[in-house]
C-alpha cells in the first residue's frame, strides 16, 4: 500500500455489427496514465478488448489472430437495439466477458475512474462500463474522454452520466467541465488532485497490449479540413512531433518486449516530413542495419497522396512498410473540389510511380474509396472502383459514416431522415444512414462485392 492515489483506466468493450482489430489499442488512455503517474498517481488499466484475457479464453476459447498483430476479438451476440430494428444483421458485444470486466473493476476501490471512448456509435460499450463503475463504486469520480465524449459531450453527459468530460485529444489540461453532478468534482480538481498541468507524456510501455503490435504517433492532427472528417474538431489542426522521442519508444518496445509490428495513428504522417517522418525513417533504417532487426510498419489511417516523395517511398520500403494505404476516396474531380481538394490524377500517378520504383508491388498499395456520402451517386463509386482496379491496386471501400464536428455534419443532419443528433447508433456506417434513391443499400452491397472481385 502507498499513499499515492489510485486511478482506474478502462478501455471499454464495443457494441457493433462487426469489429476487426486493425490496431485498436488504448493509446490515448495510456497517455492519460502517463500524465497521472507523472502527477503522483498509481494507475491500473482494464483493457476490455484484451483478446488474451485468460478468464475469457477459458470460457470462449482463443480468437484467430494474424502474425501482423491484427485479428478478431471475443464476441457475444446481443439483441438488436430497438433503434436499429429492420436491419438484417447480427449485433454483438466485442471484448472480455461482462462478468470478467465487472470482477476486474471490483478488484480494488480507486480514487478516480477514467473511461475512454471511440466511435460515436460505440457509445453503448461506454455506457456498459460506466454503469458497472457506478454500481460498484458509486462515490468515485467518473471521467469520460475520447472521440465520442469530445464530439457528443451533451449526449455523453445525458446517457453515460459521468462527473466530468475530458474533451479534446484525451488531455486533461484545457478540458471542459460539462457536468457538475454534485459529487464535488470541481473541488476534487481544484484541490490539484488531478495533475492537469503535467505536460503530455507518452503511453507507458509496460503493458502486454504492445506485444503483438504497438502504435506510434509522430504528429498530432492534420493541416487539412476535409468535409467528411472531424480531425480539425478533435485535434485543432496540425502540430509536428519529435521524431527522436518516437524512435526511442520504438527501440524500447523492440528491445524490452520484442515488438516488431508498428502501426501509425497519425492523421498526416507525410506532412512536414523533412522535420519529422524522414528523420524518423532514417533512424529506423540505420538501427535496422546496425542490429539486423527487421520491423513491419502499417498505416491503418490513409496517407496523403500529394505529399509522397521518391525519398520517402525509398525510406519506407527500406524501413519495412508492408503496405501503403492512400486516401484516394474518388476518381471524380468534382468530389475532390467539393470535399477535400487533396487529389489530382497526375499527382496520384506520380505517387504510384514513386512507390513502385521503390519496390512496392501494386497489390501492396491499398486505395481507400469513400462511398455513401450525402447525395453521392452509386455510379460515381463504381467508376472509381473500376479506375483503381484496372490499375492493379488493392481496394478498400469505406462506407461513409456521418461524423459530428465534421464540416459536412449539418448537411448530413439536414438530409438524413433519422435523428442523427439524438442517436449516435444511426452514425454506424453498416447502417448506411445516408441512403437515397441514387445510392441504395443494395447498391452499396453490390459495390462492396465488386471491389473484392478481380476486375
Ligand atoms: S480525411 Fe485525412 S486529410 Fe482530410 S482532414 Fe481528415 S485526416 Fe486530414
């Protein structure tokens, strides 16, 4: 026992139609843990998406995982929420068993509880975790942060009933107090019990969640403000990181945990690359050649087509990038002039040439195609799929999800027949909320099937 206060940090389960682990890690929450520890706290993490949890594996068996650190989570079928009636798909809870989650929360009384949140339409998993905490520890301050809490704070206050919302990029400094529930939270904060002024730290390394794959973030935010994205609302713009700090993190993970797979959480890893990404890649290449250590890098977030250079492509290949995901979105010039201004056909061909010259096979170039925006026609997406497939790329059709805080959110609210502002479940892209006669659910299924065929 120590005199240090105890913080419990919970990465909640996910309720959704489907969930695949493309490097879902409690990175933001562990950054909070680092700040708390620097401020004199002990921290305890419960990762409800831990696919290695022994008690859950004992009951449900192991889930299928891949060598690159991606794979399935444990899954328990749930009844379809009444709001989603009419959808002919199974709904499920992903993560460790609910009883196991409850036991872990009950283990030791904390002095404060932090719950993170992801997609807005995953809020039911946050509610589940928050309710368990209230049941077990009703007098412990409960703080919810992350994407959903930041983009829909009023909904979060109403439904999850936290004492406090940590809005923004999961940092406590500058957070917004939106709920004063009479639990003396303000006094708790003002007494300096939370180290809000501790400069941002990096997620601690001593967690098993980094073994199969770890995440890195070189920069925060993005300089662009695409119509369909809430990066600007969440991060407030681009701020460059420190490559030597991120390289040190990679080296420590490699040497202490044997981690070889790394995924970037950056929104704009190629921006300001001469000061950040290029120096980082050079350190990796140098380290690999000195030690013989080979890494595998992944970019689950798309890279900007227009900022690729031949030098970056060469360095990425030498460093061990296994694929390059590009934010292509559409082959239509009108699409880009309306929503993102981030593509030109010439620029795209140049980027592809640089990547193939560096040694990437075309099948290692994954192009993201965005489908289902308000008013978008199915024929435009079909043309895009054919354009990309004809050139031998791997295609990934992303079904559009309306995101609060994105520039086009008001348009989505105005055009959608469902109450998007009141019910985040309707933001789920599996639900296709922006369906209209020019792009129906049947069109979406046909186009997804088309993208998987060899054309
Ligand atoms: S979609 Fe990508 S490029 Fe556009 S604002 Fe978001 S992160 Fe930036």
